[in-house]
C-alpha cells in the first residue's frame, strides 16, 4: 500500500514538472510577452526608451534557459513572483481566487452527481415507458445547453424577473445557487449518460435476473445489485470531468461576476501573464492528479474484485 | 420607436440642462438651486452606493489611471494639486491653494493647502508632493515605476518650506499645470510609493487624501470604499465641502453587459459603467438616466501608418477619407451621446476647430482620386496597382465602444470603392507586435482623452504614442517621418502663450486632416447609467466618475 502510494506520488510530481515545463515553453512560443503587452498599451503612453528600460528591469529579454531555470528555482522555493497584469503577488491572487473556485467547483460537482443519479434512477424506475424515454433524453438536452446562455437565463428569470435571488452582492449561500446550477447542469449530463448505460448493461446480467426471480422489488434490485456495479466506470468519468469543471467555471464566473481561477486563467492567458499561468497550471495539475488518485483509491471500496486483486486493501 | 426616441432626447436634454446649470452657478450639486422641481431636495447623508464596473482595476499607480476601471477608483481615493473645472476647463485650486509659473514655463511653485492628511494620518506636505512628482516625472527604476505620460521635460523638485514645493523643467512645459489636475496625477502617500510597482494592484496599499478610503477588497470581485468623515479639502470652488454624502461605495465587477443592466433595472445596483448605445433605450424607458460625459481628447478614429506603401500616397488616404461614410457609422451604431467628429479633437476640447467641411463623404471623389493615383479595379473588384492589391488590415481595439462593428461597417463602405479591409481581433501578443509593424497594420484605431492641447502631442509624437509609427519612435520597421508635424507638436508643447498655443493646435488639426493621417469617427463618451434616485453624479474633465457629491434620494 505504502509503495503504491509512494509511486503514485512520484508519478504525480513528474506530471507536475512536465506541466510546468510545457506551460513555460508554450508561453514562450506565443508572440510577444506580458511586459510588452502591458507597457506598450496606450493606456500608459510610454516612450520607446521607457519601455526598453522596463523590459530590462523585468529581465524578459534574457536567454530562454536562464528564464526557465530562474522560474523553476523560484517555484521550488515557493516564490511565485508578481502578476504583471494584476500587479499583486501571484500568491495573493491565488489565495483570493482558489477558495472561491473550490467552493463553486466542489458544490457544482456534488450537485451534478446528485442530478445525474436522480436522472439515472428515474430513467430506470419511472412508471411508463414514454416517461423513461423522456428522462433518458434529458442528458442530451443538458449537455447541449451553452453555459453562458444558461447562466444568463437563470439570472434573468430567478433574479431579475422573479427577484428571488440577488446576483449583485448576494449572501454567501444565495450567491452560490445560480452559478452552481449553471455549472452542474452541463456536467451532470455525461455522468447521467454513463450511469444510465451501465445500469442498462448491469440489468441484463444473470445475478439481476436471479435477484428479481427471488422476488426483490425493482428499487431494491437497482440499489443493491445494479447501482454498485454501474458505479465504477462512472467514477472514472467523474475524475475526467473535474477538468471540465474548471473550464466551465471560466464562463460561469464571467457571467455571474465571480472571482475565481477560471476568470484569472482567462485573463492571464489573454495577457500572457506567465508567472500566474505557471502557478495555475501547476495547481490545477496537482488538483487533477489528487482527484484521480483519490478515485483510484476508491475503486476497491466499490469493487471487491479489485480488493482481492491488490490484496493490500483487505 | 418614436416614443423611445422622444424619451431618449428628453433624457439627454435634461442631462444637458443640468450640466449647464452646474456650470452657470459654479454649483456642483445637481442643479438644485435653480431648478424648482428639485429645489426641495436637500442632499441626504448616508447610504452605500452599489457601482457595477465592467472590469477589475489593475495597477493603481496614479499615472496608470488612464485605464477606465483604474481611473474610476483613483478619482475617489486620491486628490490632485489642482482641479480642472469640467465645464470651463479652467484650472482651479485643490490641494494647492495657489501657484506661480515663470514666464518660460520651466518653474512651477505650488503653495499647499494646510491641514490635509492622508488616510493613514500622515500630513500632506511639500516633501511628499515632491516625492510624488519626482516619481511621476522621472520614474523609479529600482521599484519599476514608469513615468507619467502627462509630465514632459521634468527635471527635479525643490522643497521650499513645509507647504511650498517647486518643480523645475528642462524645457518649457506649459501643459504641466493642467497635468497636475488629471487622473494620473493623484497624490499618494510616501508609504504607497515605497511599494514595488508590481504590488500596487492591491487597492488597500493605495493611501491617498481622497474623500473615500479603501476599506477592503476581494481581488477581481469587489472593492469597498468608505467615506472619510474628516475630509475637509474638496476643490475650493465646490459648494459642497466637508465629508462626502455617501457612507460607502461598493464596486462590484460584473463583466456581462446584460447582467449589469438587468441588475440596475431590477434594483440590485445604483450606478453602472459601460452601457452600449443599443442598450440605452431600455434604460431610458424604465425612467433611468444615461450619463455620457465626453472624454474631451482626440476622437475615436483610425490613423494611417504612411510607412506602409499602400497608404503612403496622400491621394490614396484622401480617397479613403471620402469613401468613409462617418455619418452612417454614427447613425447605425450609436446614439446622440456619440456626436459625429468634426475634427481630430473633440468639440469640447481646448483648441478645437471645426473641420467638418474637409471630412466629407463623397464616393465619386474617392473613386476619382484612386484613379488619379493609378489604382484600377482588378477582376475581383479590388483595386490594384503594379500587381499590388489595396488590401489593408486593422486590429479591433477593445476599449473603444463597439469597435468591431465600427470597423466592419467601415470595411463594407470601403469595399464599395474596391478597398479590402481585414478586421482582426487577435490575441494580445500578436496584436501588440503587429501594431509595431506598419506593413502588417497600415491602419490603427486611435483615441486618447485629456482636456489639454498637449493631448495631440501625446497621440502623434514619435516619442509618445507614435500613432503614425515614425522613425525614431516605437517601431524599428519604419522609415516614415514627418518633420513638419513633429515640429508643430513640439512647438505646441513648448508654447507658453495660450492664444498662440491654441493657434498651433488649430494648425496641427488642419495639417493632420489635410494629410489624412487620421479619419475621426465620433466623440467618444464614457457611458454610465444610474437609478432615478441617484443624485449629484459628476465627472472629471475626461469622464471618470466622481462620487463625492453623490447622494441617494429616499426610494
């Protein structure tokens, strides 16, 4: 067990280093750089000499390997530098945005999972064939709704028309309701689809027929026999969807005027704010790796066969 | 529709009348003394104003106040040495009680108002003012502070006594007095200027003497300002003195246009910035007000880079000017808050001359000029000369209102005479680099706001914004230079006699239009919308909001 986890952590560190390096190289390959974009901006109206002085002060024209080693060294010693666009330390910017995104993404994920389970179970248990068919087609609808449109519609209806929820200056929980829904609805769709398909598949298995023959009720069969087996592939997808969650957060944050990693990433990429992007890439990679590690460790909990195979979890 | 237009006109008239009254009376309360309908309304103290801003502020070093979101914050938390009356454009006392300028405009002495303190309790004295201007005028390489655009030829400061400070210039700098009044010249404390430049995006680090103080901020989301109850140094000619009426202002970043407007109309916000012309009717129909103060500088326009052979010929540029239906652009895309430009300068700017007779739309003339210059239509209808097609590229400028739509419409108009205009969005990096290369971008969107003739030099001089991309300026890919223009710009910046200075400004406007270096479209406003109970909203000379006189009627 310890060796397994140690090797997984080793892999994770390697992934982080690769993410850091690839991000660095990609950013360098883009035309221009943050200092150029910022100080060449007409808002400041600087002369060419003044811009040249600033470029020198920021060291943006030094050789690539030198910049890379410096960036890596700073990173390893926990110095993330300053955001060129935001003009605050990167650490401060991350601290301001990470918790907000974690809240939004976390709540979004939980709600998406609840929605997906509700849909999948309803699609199996609903009384009429036409109703089950209708419920089964809901994920297709959910996944095709553009996030920005959904967000604006929810705001228009629930905030501006019905005035139930305030978007501007809302309470802590109040402010999460609409953004979480906006984020959760499209994310729930693939989860629900996978779950439905697996439930269908599991339903055709012999042990289900046996359980039914013994006189178990449909909900008992679904919960005790089918769901457990249908869950595993869904978990895998859930891990992958985590990345999508961060992507969906960009639009949700913009529409609702929330601060967060999504908006910060978008801004930093637009202005090539290298130090911020590198920090975000590494943090996101770390989060992604951690979530997937947790999911790997969860497999045996849900599937006794894996427990036996590894032998260590028994 | 007719009703809508009537309502629009009404709202604008009422706004104009109010501003005019304010100007007449010199009173800065929303026209209350002279308008019977409003006469009973005495300003109410208290309340929090919810202000929706489209973008988060960035660096709050005062000279970076040109970016509208920054200016909107800095204007509340910092004061300037002088105040430029937005109606008369006269320079009036503020933190400086009085000043003296020598004949050659190379020495300025300011006598500071006593009793002014920063929000951290330290006094405003000659020493800190000198430090501010040394930083603005010379930059600070160690802490990476860039110099301020509005301060030319700065040499040094001298502290005469505790409340008297003197500035020396290497060459005449007649624009400096106005430069002390602009958004980029807000005075901040010594502790602020001890921070590295890269840390000034944190609003809580900006300590000013303003009527409001930064209380807290969530980066990228909201900023809370609270009133300074001991504030007692508003510009001397203000009728309202003492603390601001509001208790607090909450800035909330709301990037989405429809959410800002919806929130305003649903009663969740009091003032919003950035409202597009096409959204104005729904705001006005609901009984809300639009404010569109002029930015009073160089108009929203395109400028040419004559180093590009395609636009090097004056006849081609003249033809492009006459192929441009500016009226159609304004009528199609904008409202009466966006007046048609009649010069490169705003009609509300000092030194403006009306050049509308030179800026006419005449497609036939355009075609004739192209023919004269040797351009003939090719098989695809696009003009050709020596195998070269008249195929031009321009980048969209995001801060300019509906700029992409403006350029697309322009492309359609130019297509009618056989000119291809490619309108690009592009990422910030490619855009910045391409704009330094006249071959890649023969045309560029230009605009800058400042209520002093120096603004023309800011725009065109190769050592400033270098709009025409001249040799010796920001680009190393150009050999174009116009010594006559540069001479005029330098003369403008150095002329100390006001009448002569304005005459030079007129010469430059004529010259730029005659040379068709720039095709101006409209006078760019900053557009705001407010709820009906918001009173006393004012703007500094280039359209940044001031909340000092704002009060909230019972509602």
